[in-house]
């Protein structure tokens, strides 16, 4: 590639935006990022990330030090600066019960930016949005931008996973360019010149297809997880082993072993809200079969949480009240401190509602967990959580938990009973140390 340095602005410095800003700077571009949250901006400018993401903070500091990355609170400055503007604000599930994505922040960013677009530039949507949103954005922005038709628009979805954000963003499987014309494509290809020249495929399409690619990918992943989870139920009903089954079907390249890990299903800030928003859009467009599919995927997913609660109740003789339960893991998945729609915290809260005394441990997500579930107890170590426990629940598969010595932990608990909700502990080793172990979808040895 020609390695041309561009002036890239990033609007929104949450998970998506901050990672994108840092990675754009790391590609060599001059980056200016903005957020309405002054504290976030101040923190980022000091080289601190407001969330736990392996590798992001050092890269933030490196690019701040190199002078490639700056932060501002002024949209006028952003408008003046950017050859390309990426909109990276959140699209949470709306609170109206419809499942629709709340587009307030996307349209808010567009309205704040548009009056400052005085010359030819490119506005790129990156936030996950319902199909059709980019067109609406163009209509609103073009009318409000002084440069009018000189402003180009594109949609460039992001596929990064929390915990692997830097790697996924710098070396994604593919880069999708949703564009209305050649000029937008050319400029976007210059922005991503480095990854494209290293052989990462760039796929160009219309705006609507690009918007759908993002939600289709997340819906497929969610469906895959719910599929393996219904197989777990089937295995349990048949005395079969879902892990062996996943390994065996996963070898077929058409299926693939990734995202076939059974357990508690998907949580987090993306998959659950994305399939609900997609279902709402499909309903509006009269695509009932898609509504049905996604409803089933969601129902199966939430059912996993109830399954673990039922197992816990059974393991404790039918009544949870006054029982001491140690919960290992609070984050929605390992390598993250994100507790949004965390299956673990959802289960912990329900157990506590039924009268259990729940003590939660997590290597990094404790502070976030305390904020949303102050009624639970929190322990600084696995042994402290398990002290006097009637039951241990393994609900987030941190590598730390695979290193637990089951014999040592046995001496701490009142009753050596384990439910491995994530199917990742060495059940044989725990059993050998005297534990009764339940693993959903696997035979009770
Ligand atoms: C997901 C997608 O994987 C990303 O590609 C996408 O960019 C992102 O959403 C987004 O839309 O922003 P993320 O939510 O960070 O990324 O987490 P995943 O690693 O996908 O895990 C999602 C959930 O599925 C977790 O709760 C995880 O425990 C669960 N999961 C995952 C399973 O239960 N089984 C599996 O086999 C895999």
C-alpha cells in the first residue's frame, strides 16, 4: 500500500470507539476522538482505559506518546479536522420493551457533527444499527451540513470481540465497506490500507447489505450457541456427552468447532440486544420466519440460566433459602470486566432472590458487579467465596478457575458439590478429590 496518513475523527469513546481510535492511530493515522462524557475523555487523554481490555492501554499510551492520538470535547474541532469521521456511539436496547435499538446517540452524534461539515469529507457509521439507518442518517446530515453533497457516507461494521478487541480490530477476518459510490470506497480503502495490503479481504457492497452483514453475523453466532445448547439438553435427556458431540460435529469444516461451547449461553452488550433489535426490524418488514427463529434462539438462551438454577435447587435438596452458594465468575465472559447481561450475575441475583446467601468472586469484574448487584456478597478470593459453601457454581470460565486445586477447595466448603455451568473444568479431577460434580449436557460420571 501507499501508507498514506489521513486525519481520522472518532465520535464516541466507549468500547468500540476507543478501540477504533487507538487502532486507527496505530495504523499511522492522525486521530482526534470526541465523547460527550468529559470524564471519559480526560481519562483516555491520560492514557487510561475506562474498561478492562487486554493490550489496549499500552497501545493507547504508545499512540498518545507518538502524538498520533488526541481527544477533544468540541464538535467544531472534529468537523474542522477530519478527512473521515467514524460514528462509534452506542446503540443500546431501547427501554420501551420492543427490542428496538435506541438510535438516540447515533442521530445525536450526526446532528452535532453535521453543522461543522464545511468541506468534502466522509462520514462512516460503525455502530451496529438496524438496516435502513444509514439512509436516514444521510438524509438528516446532508440537509444540515454546509458542504451538502460534498459529504460522502459509508457503513463499515465492526466485528471485534471483547477480550480480543485490539487483535480483532487490527487483523480482522474481513473489512466490510458499505458505500453509495466509488469515492467513499476509495477513501475507506486508503484508511484501511495497511490491513488490506497484508491480505485481509475488503468486501464492498451497498449500505443496506453492510448493515445486515453485521446483524446476520451476530445472529448466526447466537444461533450456533443456542443450537449447541439444545444439543446439551438432548444429551442430558439421553445420557450422552455434548462436549464429545461438539468436538465430533465441529471437525466438519462446514460446521466448525468455534462457538459450539455449550453452557450458560450468550450474554454481553452485543449478541442479546442485536438479535432482539434484528427481530424487531424483521417484524416491521413482515419477515415472520426470522422473527420466529430469533425468538427461539433468545428463549433457548435464557432457558440455560433457569436450567442451572434448577440444578442448584436439586443439588441443595429442593430449597435454596439460607443455603450458601459460592459463584465463580461475574463477567459475561472471561478476559472482560463487562457485566452487561451477564448470565452469571443474572443467575446469582435469582438465587439470592430465592433466599440463598450468594458469595461472588471474579478476577476483574467485581467493581462493576457490585454496582449493579449490591445485594450480593463479594469475596476477594475463590477460597473466601467458597468458605462454608453448600454449593459451588462455576459460571464464567476464567483460566484462573481451571487452576483451582479441588482438594484444597474441598477443605474450605461445607459440602463439596460443584455445578460447572461452563463445562470447562476438569470434572474427573474434581471427582477424584471427592466432589460431586454436575455438568449440564454431560453424563454424571
Ligand atoms: C460479539 C461477537 O463475537 C463479535 O464478533 C461482535 O463484534 C461483537 O459481539 C459486537 O457485536 O460488538 P462479544 O460480545 O465481545 O462479541 O463476545 P463473544 O466472544 O462473541 O461472546 C458472546 C457470548 O457468547 C458470551 O457470553 C460467551 O460466553 C457466549 N459464548 C460464546 C458461548 O456461550 N458459547 C460459545 O461457544 C461462544
